[in-house]
C-alpha cells in the first residue's frame, strides 16, 4: 500500500463550504483505504487558527470551535494555532514547527490567509504546495485587498485546485500559468441527507411556524452581497403580485452582513411575513426535507455545496447562470437557470417549478443522476490523488 502524508491548513470555525469539502475528502479517503485492498492511505493532519475564547458551538471544552470538534470527533489530528489577528505573522514559527514534526509529503492550503502564510513562511520551498482556490467574495474593500494579495501568494504554488472551469479561467487572467491549474468540482455523498424522519420535519415546521399548505423556498448560504439573497426577496415580491395563487414562504439558512438589508427589503416590498431567518445551522438536512424548491440567486459561485446538497436531496433547483453552476447543472434538464439580477425571470422560474410537477420530477431525476455520475466523493478522491501523484510520484498509487 502506498501512503501519502497530507497537511491541510484552513481557517474555519464551522463545518460549511470548504471545511465540509475537506472533511468529506478525508472521510472518503479513509473509507476507500479500509474497503479497497492496495488503495493508498492518506495520513492526515490539519492546522487551523483560533482567536479569543472557545466558541460556544464547540462539542467539548477541548475544541475552540465547531469545526475542530467535528474534525477531532472524526479521528483527525488537528493543531490549533493561536493568533492575535487575522494575518498574524507570528504564527509562522508554529507552522514551521508543525511541518518539521509531521514531515508531510504535500502541504495543502485553503483560503487567502492560509495561502499567504505558506508563501510568507517559505514552506513552499521545502514541500510541494497545493493551494485550494475556492473563489473570491465581494463583501468590502478589505476583502478586495485580501483577494489582490492572493494573486501574489498563488504565484508560488506548485498546483492550484480550483472548483470550476470558470474559476480556472479567472486564475489564468491573473497570470497563473494554466499548467499549474486543475479544475475540480466539489463532491457530495449520495446519501448525505439520510436519517431525517417525518417527526424531525414536523418539529422544524413547528419551530419555524410553517403553516399547512405553505410552499417552502429554501436558500442556504452566508447572507452576503455575492449570494444576492436581496434579489431572491425581490423575486418574492414579484411572486406575491403576479402569482397570488402560490402560498409561499422563504426560509433563509445562514447569517451574515446583508441580513439588515434583506429584512428592510422584505419590509418595503410587503413580504416580511413570508421570510424566515433560520440563522446559522450546523445540520441542514431537515431543511432540505422540508423544502419544495431550492434557489441560488448568486452573483458569483464556484462549485456550490448548497447546489450539490439540493441535487442529492431531490429538491428541484432554480439558480443563476454564474461561475461553475452551468458546468454542474443544465438548464431545463437538471435545473432552471436564469441570468443574475433578473428578479422577474427568477420569480417566473420559481413559479414554473412550483406549478409544473412533470417538470419538477424531470429536474430532480436528472440532478440526482448527475450527482451519482460526476460528483461523488470517490470520483473527487481519485482526481485529487492523481494531482498529488504528479507532485510526489512515489507517494500515491494509481489504482484507486
């Protein structure tokens, strides 16, 4: 059996987005190693960061936040590096010490800060470095500056794994050589949403005060500018005016800087009573079991986990034609796709899915098949191990 020692550096406090992808990868690697004779074993270690006091969402007192608690509960080794502020260069000495102790075959970094610290530390000169590019946000001038800094950091990475072909083209436009870029969509386990009972769904309905006969529009994601939940609320206003026969309620799962604007927009359009703010949720399975439709109104996306969750859970999808979304679902086959910012078209597509059951059944069936064919953890594992084998030929077997 060929093994690989992989050190992942990530800034995460909850198990969403990239953190969820990382843990899914390690779980898949472990399952494949246990179930398949001769398959490579991934010896994993994770570095993350912590500022201030432990998070109340942590599972036990030994973990500073929910991500660390879940990772350790899964049997993964996690080093938590204390820091004073976000780009605290004093952590570099700790990073070097951990690398010296673990002796990884490959260092893998996630997010702008982790990329910056690997570049600044010089660790990329000692070990092959894979930078995982999850796309950029458009929140404020500070984040814009961070994203510009990332251009400098990524120039030194041996490989950059990005989550869509659209993102790969964006990296090339930044001057990153295409020979070092690999586009790899995210993955999801086909049975990730199992274990939710009707009692669980009813309890959620009661908690959210969902009334009998209300059709549920679900949005899962950070309440931020690029996720464009404001556009979804505007579309909800169109639905109220033009499709008065539809008794709908919008459930927003997540939190973030746009919440106040979303609330004020809902109030001004007269649909505030139709919008439920569920807040940050660690386990979203019951929300998908409750939903009649999943909507992603984003202005930019890479390879959204929320899209894969809906595809796997059998929830019909309406989404915008941005980033990697059109690479993952096809219009009128596995989802309905509309242009970003076109709230009228967004409302019409939502109404069409809620009214046309044969269309809904077709979208759901094709989306589930797409997950099974292209987005399983096993296929993602094979692709990632092939990338690692390019950098450390003797460390990873090919028969996976």
